[in-house]
C-alpha cells in the first residue's frame, strides 16, 4: 500500500514539474517572435499571495525547528541524567565488591603467612 502511495505521489509531482516546465518554455513561431498566451493557470497564480504564503511557511518552519531543537536538548539532558545514574550505580557496585574482596584478601594473606 505504501509503495503504491509513494509511486503515485512521485509520478504526480513529476507530472507537475513537467507541466510547469512546459508552461515556462516560451513558444516561438516561424517569424521568430516569442508567443506566450496568458492561460487560466497563469491568472490563478497571479491571484495567489505567494509572498505572504512564503513568509508564513518560513515562520512555521522556524517554529518547528525551534521546537525540534528544544526536544533534542531535553532528550540530551535525559540521556546525561541516565548516564550519571548508571555511572553512580556502577561505582557503588565496584565499592561493594572491593569491600567484599578486602576481607577475602586479608584472610588469604594471613593464611599465606602461616
């Protein structure tokens, strides 16, 4: 299903690109004059407030990137905190094993002296 959807999106976008390119290429008649008629699509594009749309999209992308930055920083803090807890836990375990081994070393040293 996803393959079909992705292929459909790809070919529709490819068709739009070909259409836009075909509209952008000026037509030249035999006398060498450039002929380009104003069509419905061109009139529709002229009505759209593209600068406002561009400004709003830039503001939206900026907001999304700032939010993403905050999430990344928060996740970094969580990872640092967990690593600190893990390090403290490992150090605590090492101290326990050292203190347990300390008594074993003393008894083994005293046995070797005898």
